[in-house]
C-alpha cells in the first residue's frame, strides 16, 4: 500500500478538532499494523498553487496571520503545515495516476474551505487544489470527488461555482445522508455514486470518520458499516480501473484513539481491495 507522509504535515492539535495532529498518530498506527507500507514525502504546494483555487488576498492574509485559519486560530505552526497537507493530496493523486492504483494521504480539513473563506477546521481546499492542478497539467481531465464525510462539502461547491470549473464530478454524501435509518440505503447507494464516477481519470475520496454513530458531530453508521462503505468504494473503483487518492476527513470522538481505529479500518479496506484486484 502506498502512503504520502512526511513530518512537515504535522501541527499541534487546535482546540476541538484533532485534524492538525492526526497525520503522525495515524502513520504510527498504520506502520505498526503494516510495516511494509511504501512511503513518499508530500511535495509542498507553492503559494501560486494555492491561489489557483483560492482568492489571492485571502491566501496572503492566512499566511500573514492577519485572519484566523480554519480552526479559528492564528498559528504559524499550522500555516507551515498547510503547503504539505494540501500537497500530500496532490502527491497522492499523481502517484495513483502514475501507477493506476490506490494511494493514501493521512490528512484532513479540506471541504469547508471556500474560495475566500476558512471554516469548520478547513483552511485550504486540498481536494480542489489537487483537481485544479491536475487539470492544469492535463486540460480536460475528468476528476471525481467522492466526499463521504458526514458534513456537506460547501467549500468545494463554492470554488466550483466561483471558478465555473468543468469536468469535476462532485459527490458529497453530507448533502443527503444524516440519520441511522438511512444507513442501509446509503450503503446500497454507493454503487450509484460509483457509476456516476465512470469515465473519471481519478477519484479523490474523503473517507470521513465522523459518520460514525458515536461521533459527537456526526452519527449514522456503525463501525462495521463504515468498513463496508470503504470496502465498497475501494473495490468498486478497482473493478472500474479508476485510481484513487484518499484522505481521512473528519472524526471527533474522544479519545482520539477511537478515530484512529476508524482510519485503520479504512486502510484495511484499501489493502483488501488491492489484494482482490491486484492487476487493475
């Protein structure tokens, strides 16, 4: 299994969200369970890369600490990590395309970041920055965003709208699925979402931990159902021959080990899909 990670992706945890501090914790857990992971460092984004998907004044103000980041803080340490956390997603996507495979980026905090706004633990939108960078390299590339965080990806939709971006299939489960009564329908509906991604050169998958039934900011899937979600996504994309770059997205249970456990299950589902479909 391929993973993009380097220590520069890490920053001190900011308040309620564990996202800034999760990369190192997740990597430690993954490497303990799977010591043979293939690891590449994240290639950091430049300021001009970030400005491809965000208002330039907004980007400058974030880095100058004139306005709060997505955590509501002004942290030089968080700012230093942002080129790497967002760059990890692009590095993973390029690697997935290169090898026609599945690559993990253990980062969070993208889909609420809009064209000129940071909110809800998201400062810059690494999903859109990745998609726009890939389309700049290969004009007309069709890219899928499969957002299975519990919450609606309003920032992604905002950037697509402002820039009038074409050839992006943006699916965000948080627009529709909220209640435990919807769990079975959601799991069967995954196949419809994957059908909608047919023809994409790559899918960027947000494997959120916050849909877990016990999450204080989420709550409609059990642990086994989350594993089913990830298995259906990874195996379905492998069957279709579509490479995937995936990240961690939300998860707010305490202690954080509960969240890490969900991310371990997602890795387990990804590895199983590669085993079942090794040559796709």
